[in-house]
């Protein structure tokens, strides 16, 4: 005699549930982006902070001219403006393994002040962890994350996430920090309320992420 409970097929989330979770993840991306932008605006005040990164030093006047509305506009990029080695699976394996002897990538200086870096790192890793849990493809698109990094993050527990956030916050970096021109275009488009230019910079960012991921996918789809 069959058991009606055991015979039920496994639960599979429907398209509407996936769409809802993706929308929630994107909303969290916007919020983290805005926090990142707020911090750079603060760092752009020369009387408060020395120049930290070319993103700030080359566009200081643009940062300082952003209104709250323009900042929110810039934050609505359809990808995270922060990165935590999301394309380096070796680094993530090393960070995961307490006894790992793998040489860690050196970071010369932190992009963000200590306490704030820790908070932002924790929020970024929680976003990455929850996004990977429901859709690894979304993690690739929104966070620029390779499947191999997704696999490592999927195996982490809450305590692992907290430990990595605490120990490795200097590895939280602005995305494309070596490409200040991208940031300049994003800030200028947001400042001028130029929706067409914003659309173009969003497409450019998506193309950059795709170009970075493609050589690392080994023929796999995200």
C-alpha cells in the first residue's frame, strides 16, 4: 500500500516564487549599492578623509555634487557595485577552510574604513549566501559570481559567513575599482538624470560582468 505522503513529488518552487525572490535580491542589491555610494560621498570630502581610491580621487567633485535623488538613481544599477573575490574560487576555499595553507591574496589597503567595512562585508556576504541558496544563476547576474564560487558559498553555514565577514573585510572592494571611467559615467548620468545614459552604463556593466565570467565558466551555463 502506498504512502500518500511519501509518494508526493518533492516541492519545487514555481516561477512566481523565483521571480519574487529575485525581486527581493535586486532590492537588496539597490540598498547595498546606495550604502556604498553614501560612503564614497563621505570619503570624497577632502577635509575629512585623504584620497583612498581612484574612484574617489578622480571624481571627487562629482561625488560631492550628488543629491540624495541622484544617489538613489545611481544605486539602481542591476548588479552589485561591490565585490568580494566573487570570481576567485581558490580564495573562497581558503577563507572557508580554517586550516588551509593556501596563500591568500594580499590586499594592500582596505577600500572602506574598518567598522563600516565589517558591516558592509557582513551584509554583502548575507546577500550572496541567500541569493546562491535560491538561484545560482541570479548570483552570477547580480553579483558577478562564478559557479565554482557559488558552490563554495552554498556549503557555508551562518557561522562560516560571520567568521569570513569578520576576518576578511579588507577583501570587500568596489567593483571595477581599477576602471574609474565606468564610475565617472555612472555618476555623471545619475547627476544629470540622463535615463538613456544610465541604460547604456547598465548595459556596459552587464557586458563587463559577462566578459569576466565567460573565460571562467568552462563551457557551463550559469
